[in-house]
């Protein structure tokens, strides 16, 4: 017996020694390959890219994983207790590996056939989630144990718990407790109820199996088991336990809640971030703050959509999107049918279910059955072509049929009755709010863009590149190259002012025929309406947009000189025609190009480099890029650049904006373009009731493109309307009709409650009286004399005269200048 005991003892000691040697060997073999715990402190969580407006409104979120890292102090104690109860109740007692927990898990496996509490500690899960693979192998498990022990030696319990709660995957692309709280409950973790906290704590074990969205029954069982554990451990009281277990499942999916819809802008920011940082832009937690102002951006999107819809309604109704069959109409199951038709921002598909003399009854997925009043259909005359429509409808049946699937926009119901009246019924119960009605609409087939710049520094205040990003991702604001028409003329006239012409220079507005003997062709340019004014001062010619004057002016100053001047203004001239059609805006520019050019005029002639990103912050809030301050300069640009501070963080602190145009010529141009508003083609802008507004309309041949660009000294904005594939927009669709209303609706918001901003009058400007018929300095006693602005070297002499010619040499051009 003694001999047996001795043998057993030696065998046990031998086994223990061999086990110790094996463990030591494993440790010595695996230890060099374990990562340093220091990496945990500096590790970068995969956090999505977030894009914000200048006033910190969320515009977009890009990235596969939704994550919002928070500190342990920001997490409620009850939420911490819920995770400890579910995953590791002895977290504060063990040193990384819980022997009791492993034994308990083994017993559960033997007795129940499943493990409910788990054997891995939170520290072991941190080791696995941050450093190791998810392979179910002994080597990986042993590595996990070794690394957990190492983590416990080098980090505090609070640090470990914070790392765990920020890294853990909780389903629906949510990584970390804060992201999960937002995804499932639409609020931060510190606003959750006890039952909701327990629900989130049940997710790490199996995010798909215990997901309250995908499997609410199993999630409820798991939640209640965690509440029971919390109660047993003393984390919650009897009352809290009872109330929480009686609480139904309240989880619902909450997507990334953007606060400002600006999809074209968001895509521009995303593209720039990927250019700068590659794919890391999606995972490194960058926050991008743009120059976009949220109020202005919302106004820009709304103004462009309203303008395009207004254009579309002027040209008639193109018919339904489709038709519901009789079986669907009889069953009333419209949701699946409507799901085949996309929604675009405010537009949603509806199906017509009934008609009467005053309205149509329609079904919308978001509203159910609702009314479409006839007064929202009166625009819907049948579309025949861009210039012809059918008769005006007199009743809903003239427009719609039962079963028609059409687009509609929700109308917010107006309050009715006395506003001071009791909103309750006679029985004292509050009545339900009325169901919103809808208005007939359709998806416009015309497109457009709006760009608004801070003229002083080039910051993009607002940008919309089309009716809906969902419909088309083509950003017309920066990608479309179209003819600006008369929107180009201010740059031609500015070039002429710098070459010695004046606002009083008289040029004949008369018919002209330009022959190309090489091609046996001729060009007969005309003014709008085919009317001619005869000898006309440049001021009047510009605010009345006289084409023939512009052509003669271009010939007078020279095509080469004009193109060189446009280069000076930093326009891309590579695609401009080298002929007299240039005077009518036949070259192509993007709306951003045009807006930038007008911003140069608006600020007094200084360079403008449009930019969108104001600053970029990394996941720790450190600024990794900030847009440089812009300093306008004349002859001292190099000196300012030399004196600018040396950048300490890799980006310049200052950008100089050199002068591109003579400030006196620009000042005179401001005056002329204000006349466009006061007495010219831009008179609709008088609705702003401001005296600091200047601008110019633009329309190309056959009304293929319509423009309006306008500004004060601070803000320059361009609106453009046209088809993506250039074609005539229809009679009367001039810049003042199609584009100016878009600009006007935006500027009402952009300039609201702001003081007038005028360009300061520079030295070297002289005001004298002139004869408006001749442009000469007025003789004493001339009762028709008007004041005009001149650069001091260009002031006309008293009684100076020059013969106005319809001349032979005035109407003759070289063949190469024609087209």
C-alpha cells in the first residue's frame, strides 16, 4: 500500500513537472510572438469618416463599421454592471483568467448541453478582439490566456473595460456600446433604461442570435436572464428588476442620423479624403468640417429643386409612372407594387385608388390612404413638346385614372379654426392630427446646379449638383461644362475697361453679317427679340445684354487680348473658340468656373481658389489639416508669403490671393452689374429689396442653357439650368425665367439679416456728367446729362466727339474669326 502511494505520488509529480515543462515550453515558444500591450493604448479603432458642416451638423458618415468611442466615465454604472453580469461577474477579482468561470462553464456544458455564462473573461475577449484571430484552436486559446495575463499586469481594470466596450461587435455594423445604443435605440448610452442596457449586454455572446431586431423572442429571453443575474449580484433592486423584466422589447433600427442633406457635397468631401488618406479615410475616425453653412445649404437644395420643378410644371404632365392591375386594386396590397418605384427626396410614388370632382384618393406607403386635391393638379396640362401643352384640366379625371402610379409631395396640413380654441373635442379628448395631403408632382427631366462662394476667401458656402443625388450622382456644379451665354459678357467688358474702353463708350447695336469666304457660310447674330438699339453705351449694352455690341466690342479689343485677359483671371481657356462667337459665351465652363469668376469680380479683383474642407481632425481630436487663412495682396504678395509663419503641422497657415484685375475697372463693373438688377434683365432680383446686389443673366442659342450669377461684396452665387444632353428648353426659358428664381430663392436665405456689402470705392475713380446719347462729357446746361464713372485717365474731354459709324471696316472680319 505504501509502495503504491509512493509510486502514485511520483507519477503525479512527474506529470506535474512534464505539464509545467510543456506549459513553459509553450510560453517560451509563444511569448516572442505576442504583441506588446502598449499597442492597446495607442490602437486605432476602425471608426467611420464623418463629414460635418461649418456649424457642426452631420452631413454624412462613410465606413463599414459604425463606432463612436467613449471613455469609461461616460458609461453609466448600471450599463457596466449589465456587461459584468452577462460576461464576467468576477472581473474585478481575477487576474485575467477566471478558473471558477472556466469550471462553471464546463459544468453548464455537462448539465445543460450549452454554455450560457461563458468561460472567457472580459480581459481574454479584449486580447482576442484586438490581437488574435477567431480560429477555434488550442494555440489561439493559449495565446489568449497568456496575453490576458500580460494585459492585466500592464493595464488597469478600468482601462481594460473601456477597451472592451469600445471594441466589441454588437450587430448591425455597430462596434462598441455607444454605436450600438444609437443603432438600436437612437440615443446615447447614458439615456438608456435598465432593460435596454441589459438587452445590449446580451449581444456579445451571439450578435445575430440575440439581436432584438432579427430575433426579438430569443433576445428577450437573454435580456431577462441578464436582469436576473444583475439582481442576484445586487446590481439592481427588486423594484428595478421587476420593472425591467416587464418592459417589452423597444429596439428598432436607427440608421446614421444625418442632420443636413447635402449628398453632392458629401461625395466631394469623401473623394478628397480618399485622395489624401487612401482607404484609411474610412476607418481611422477622421472628422471633416466643411465650409458649408447648414442654413445656406438647405436653402440651396430647396431652391434648386423648386426651380427645376417649376420649369417642369411649365411644360406639362408626362403621364403616370405605371399602372396597378385590377387584382392589386381589388386586394389593396400596394406596398410591394410601390416598392418597385424609387423615392427621391420629397417625391414618393403613390397609387390612385379613387377619383371625384374635387380630389383623388391615393395610397402612399408612408401615409396610407390620403387625398390629393385638384388644385395641386391644375398645372398638369398634357405635355406634347417643349413648346406645346394640352388644354388646362377641369377635374381630376382629366389628369389621372384609377390605378395610375404617380409621384407626389406631402403637403403639411394647415391649422384650421381659431388658434385659441380648445383642441379637444366635446368629450375632452384630444383629437388626432389630420393626415397630411399630397400634391401631384413628377420627377423633372431638366437639371441644374447652384454654387455659392465666400467671395473673400473662396470657401464654398453651399452647393447642389442636381435635383437629387439618388437619381443621378453626376455633379453638374463641378463636372458639367456648358456654354455660359451672356453670363460670360462681364468678363469681356471687364477686359475692355482695362484696355481703355469706358462705361460711356458708344458702340453701334445694329445688324451684322459676317461672311466666311473659305466655307461659303455666313453668321447673322441677333439680339434677343431681334431688336436693335443703334448707338449704345457699354453700360446700357451690358445691362440690356446686347449681343451685337458685345461682338463689335470683342473685335475692337481683340480676341487674343481677351483670351490672354481670361488667362490672367485664371480661367481655363484651352477649350475656348478663337473667333467672335466668344463674345456670346460660346466657350464652355463648369458652373463652378463661372461662380469663381464672379467671386473675383465681387471681391474687387483678387484671386479666388474655391475650397470645401475647413479642417480635418483625427480620432483623438487633433487637427491634421486646416485651411490656410486667405490674405488678399496687390504688389506685396511675395513679402507676405516670406513673412508667413513656418507650418508646424504640415499645412500652410496663409495663402496669398494676388490681384488679378484692376480694382477701378472692377468697381465700375460693380456699378454696371447693379444696373442689370435695377433696370436690365435681372430685375426680378429687386425682390430682395437690397441695393448692394449685382448680377448677370445668361441664355444660349435656342435656350439650351440658362444662367444667373449675382453677388454683393461678400457672397457670389451662380445658378444654372439645362438638360444633361443639351437640347432646347422651350420658348421663353431665358436665364431670367429659369435660373434667376433659383438664385433668388437661395439668396433670400443667404443674405437674410445681413447688412449691405459694397466694394469700397478705390482711388483714381472720377464721376462726371455725360451726354447719354453720345457718351461724351456733357456741355454745361445739358438737361439730359447723367453721371458716369471713369478711371481718371479715361475721363472724356469736354465736347469731345467721334463719328458713329455703321462702317465698312466695322462690319468686316477675317474668315478665321467667324466660328
